[in-house]
DNA sequence: ATGCCTAACTAAGTTAGA
C-alpha cells in the first residue's frame, strides 16, 4: 500500500471556515480528510473549491448543524455507505464511508448527548450501539479500515485537562466511555493513544473561559485502525496551531501517517 | 445551576455545540 496521511477535522461550520480549511489543505496536503459539523446543506457544499485545491469529495449535509464529508487528494472517493445499518434515515448523526487510496474510510459524527440525562443522551447511546454492531466485522476484515471522526467521548480522565466542570457532561459519562471501550475491545487501535500512551493530547478547546489560551483541552476526535491497517501506522498527532488562527474552529485537525510497508 | 463564545437562521433572539 502507498504511504498516506489521513486527517479528521471537526470544522464547526464549513462556510465560515472555508478559507482556514483551504489554507490548511494547501499547507499539509493530507491524502484523506474526514470533516464533521459542516452546518451546511448539500447545495452549499463547495465542491468546486475543493476540486480547485486538488481534492475530490463526498458530502452528507444538513441545514444549520451536523453534516460530514470525505475529501481525497487527486481522486474521487468511492462511496460505500451512507448512514449506519438500522439508522440509514437518521439525518442527525451522519455516517459516511468511502474507499480511497486502497483504504476504507468511515467518517462519523457521534451525537453529542447533552444535556445528560435525557432523550439526547439516550439517542447518543443508541447510535453508539449501532456503530458497535456495524464495526465488529469490519475490525476483523482483511480490508484496511480507519474509523475517523468526532466521537464525542473523552476516553479517560487523562484525555481532559481537568474533570471538575465536566463531571455531568455527556462526554465523560461512564456509559459513553463504556461504549468507546467496547469498540476498542473489538481490536480497533486508537492511533494517538497507541503511539503516545504517556502524552497529554488535546484536540478540542471550547470557546469559553480562554480555554485555548490556558490549554484546557479535551481529546474527543479519534482515528481508529482495524487489525489489517494498524501495522502500517507510522505517526499520529494534532495540528494544534490551527486552533490559534483567526476564526478557528474549536477543534483542531488530528492526523495519522501510514507507511508504505508494515512498521511492526 | 448557569454563563462564558461562536455560527446559523433570521432580523433580536433562539438553538446548538460540548
């Protein structure tokens, strides 16, 4: 397989953030990008801008909120699925999947779940169950696959600056974390945590209380690799400087580098 | 227990994010 850089980026409003995104694409040249929270309808998706930047694209939008997309450099991603089995009509929590550069790419935005407890939290857990059921055979598949996106789960207390003001938040609930651990228990490799088990890594810093300036961040966006793909993992990280730009999203892009041959 | 900040929709105020 060829060496690839794959990124996931909760853009938090594609139209408001398009200049930032195009600049980042030009600088980093990722081969594959999973985008979440487009907050744009399909007709507002800037296909031509991405084409001009050298990227083919697939999108699954929704007015005002949510929405996901997959970008592929120098090629058109081949759509393999839209929506999870049993939740195809669920427009609130899109799942988009494509074959790109020999890798199956699942791009997801897992429901936030706040306020908790309540119907939104129930909805989050129900959607998580659909994901767990769908992911199991793919983990063991011979086809290399990455599940990338905003999981809206802080896996452990090590993945947040301080739990104090988040203890009631849906992102930290034991039920949310248990679902995430059940997914990992299938054999998926959490790229960043796998390579950097002792490192504080944050991907989201909310707009409140100068959290970026104080580095009060959370790790909630993840790139999970199945057993067929994990041996190729070479490096992983977060482009945190993107969070410091004017008009930045509250998330930064997380990325992995896959080597052309097995690393282990 | 709530606001803080930001975008979208829409036209000043709400919804949603997390």
